[in-house]
C-alpha cells in the first residue's frame, strides 16, 4: 500500500468511526436542480425588458434581478423563433455553465439551456442565460451604437432567444456576477456539467 | 409629410399619406367562446371539416388565396384541394421558412413532416427526437412519397431544382448542435450536390432568388447570418444578423430586417450583396416593424407585425404595404389590427401573403384571459381596412405554403 493510499484509508476509517460514535452525518454537497431546491425561475414581465429572474438555494429565494426575454417584435409569443420569449417549462443545462464562453456569438459567463418547444410550435434551440460581456468578462464598447459585448442601457435586456441579465456598467447592477457567485456557491454548480431542471420559465412558480 | 391616425382602437385603422384610408371593423377570430360579432357563416366550420377549405375560397368578400396548406392535411393549390399523407410540420424551421412549397408549374408540392416526433419532454441530451422527412406530392395523381429523409426546408427554383438542408447525422438530437449541409438537386431530380462547405453549422434554406439560393446560418441564441449560394462551395454573406423579409419576384433583390433592430430595413442586390436602400419607414405610431417570412409581389411588399419605436410593448399591431420603386423603399399604407378583440389579447402577427385580388392573408396569435394561446388566419382588405377570420381558432400554427414566386396563376 502506498503512503497516499494508507492515508486515504485511515481518513475513511476515522470518518466512519466518527459517524458511528457521534452520529454525525456530513452535509450533502449542494447541486443544482429542482429536486435539490437549487434552481432559477424566470417570470416574464409586461414587456420583454422587465421580467424577473430569481435564484433559489434549498428552496429559499437567494436572488432576484431584472431580466429580459424576447425582442422588439412578437416578443410575447414563444412560438416565434428569433423574436419571441422563451417557452414556459423546465430547462436543463445544455453543455453546462461556462465562464469564458467564446464559440461564435455569445461570450463570457453563460448557462446553456436545453431545447424547448411549445406544443404545436417550432423548437427553440441554442438558448442561453447570459449578459453582454467579452469572453474574459469585461466590456468592449467601441461605438456609440449597440455593441454586442457592452451593456449600454435597458434595451440590452432585449433578447432574440435567451434570458438576459445586466452587467455592472452604466449604473446597472452586477446581476451576472451575483448569479455566477450563486451558481458556484449556494447552488453548488460546476462548469461544463449537465444538470436537470435548473431553470423554470412561467408566470407561476414552478411545480415542485 | 403630416400623418394622421384614422380609426379608433376598436377598428382596423388604415394609415395612408394624408389620412385617406377608410376604417372598418374587424371580426373576432371565432364565434365559439369568443363573443362579439360572428364571422361570416361560410367560415363557421370546424378545423377537421373539409368544408373549411371551401369556406376560405368562397369567402363572402371573394378573397381567394392562391396557395397554402391547412390543418388536417388539406392543402389548396391554385384553387384545388388535396389531402396530404401527413400534416406538414417542421420542428426546426417552421416559421422561418414555409413547411410546404409548390413548384412553379403547379404540378408538384414538397412538404416537410417528422417521423418519430413525440415532443421534447423526457428526452436527454443527445437523444434522437425525430427524423425530418421531405415528401413530394404529384398533384395530378395524388402520389405522396418520400423525397429525402433526414432533410427539411425544401426550396424550389423556377427551373425545378430543389434545395434543402440535410442533417449531418440524419436525425434531430435533443439539446446538442444539429449541423446541416445545403443540398441542391438537379432540375431532373437526379444527383444531389453539396453546396455548403462547413460541417459544424446549422443551415436553413430560405428560398431561391433566381439562380441564387438564400439560406440562414443559425448560430447561438438563435442569431442568424443570411448567406447567398451561387453554386457548390460558392457563397457570400448577405447580412450579419439580418433576416429575410421577402425576396423580389424577379429574384434580383432581397429585403432584410436586422434581427436586433426590427425597424431597420435593408434592400440588397442578391448578385453582389450591394445595399440598394436602407433605413426606417415612419408612421405616426412609430417606425414600421418587420420580421422574416413576409411577401413580395410585383413592386409591393406586405410586412408584419406592427409599428412602434420600442419604448413600450406591446406596440401597435398591424401590417404595412411597402413599395420598392426607383431604388427606394417607401410606405404605401399601414393598417392597424386591434391588439385586443373579442376577449383575446393579440401577441403576434406572422407570415402575411398577398392574395390574388390584392388582399392580405396573415396568421394571428392571441392569449385568452386564462393565458391559453390561440391561432387563426385572417384576410384583410387593405383598401377598406377590414379584416375577417378565415379559419376557426386552433391551438397550433398552420403550415404556410410559399406563394411569392408562383402566384402568377399557373393552374395544375
């Protein structure tokens, strides 16, 4: 037996004895998902720019922030791809959470979401929770127009097929930072990992 | 130019230069449970009743749409009705492109359906969720057969070539990238050619602009790039973030709308990507808003879903009749469709089509007071600013056949 294996075996014995003698059960590690009480709920607003994203730890609300879903046209119709808000229901992570996402369009801290289809409508694909930031979580604001990696104003909550939250620029709250901290903290989420039922979209609270 | 608003919130209001449009009433989408004025009796058929198609054709105002598919597998092409083997549906490209497309000679119809589709509930990442299939219908004999399996988004050229996209592993897989390649048949339906060169992009074929094939690259967050294919491996970016509102009937131009600024229209020359015109079109209610999947007939274009500057939502729903003439895009008329009618709150207008007599047919969707979503078609007379439903309320979108390029009236 190697020295490391001997140490590991000894620690396991000590832990087992401690549980047996003291009745102490080590706390379960937190993990994202509705069944663990660690999930998000996006409640659409009256406009595409004034929805609410809440985050829960152990079924208790930990965060609440303004979020957007839907674009400037047909925004409240989840059947309209590339324009309407996300359809109601549960979403899993797709390819997990990333800190430095930089594939082809959306960059920085993102949560990839599973595909979704309202019955009788087209499937919505390649969905994310994200903000407008660079791959290294900064801002790139080269023009006076709407730059894709710069949070300029409330119109940046508009989204063609995602849920968007604010970046701490121009007086907006650090929603992306708060959600990122919650994910790795209270929710116990890892990067690049699949989790089931991490986001609920709907006007009413999720069925738990 | 001074603009005036014509009509009240409960009327379909027509806005034209000098406020010359008349105002008329709009009927509710269905008599069943909707209250309000009942639509003409000729449209009071159930969705499963074949009389629906006849009702559409014999609409009391004489509106006769030239081509479209309808629920329960019934399709009307140039005034004739056929029953398809399957209901057209396209899980991945519906709304973006038509699910059913007739050929220019009116003899054949291509449509997409899905084998093994059970919805997405219960699927795990990477699991097969269904197989898209393009079917070909001989409208003379009624033979309805598989054209290509693992493929969707058929687009028919005037010379008979069919473009489509082929899923690279032959099936849709849940919540993973589903790249496709662009395929084009020869005019005799023989050997297919691969026109795209990438193997990690999901393409959707939009339509033919003469000899040029227009397609979308669908990227993260449903963001699209519009590209033009001139042959195998020969393509050009037409628009970064722009979507196709309509292709001109002669195939020389494409009208685009910016995906993140639905008020900014761009007309491009398809042959070289040159911008012929760009800008906004003002109404007294704010600039015209546009979306993909509209119709261009002659020099007129019909565009939905409304107008407004984005400072408040929902904006004003309606449709705009645009004109592209002498190198400039202009607004001919904007017709308001009430945002609330018969207890329903409108949430979208999509896929407007000119009808042969100058009317406009479009799909509407609305929520009732319990939050249930409803769909129906309406036909509007822009001159009279009057709309009437032509299908009962239903709970799915209908497949809409492309009529842009063949509405010249070829009779099969």
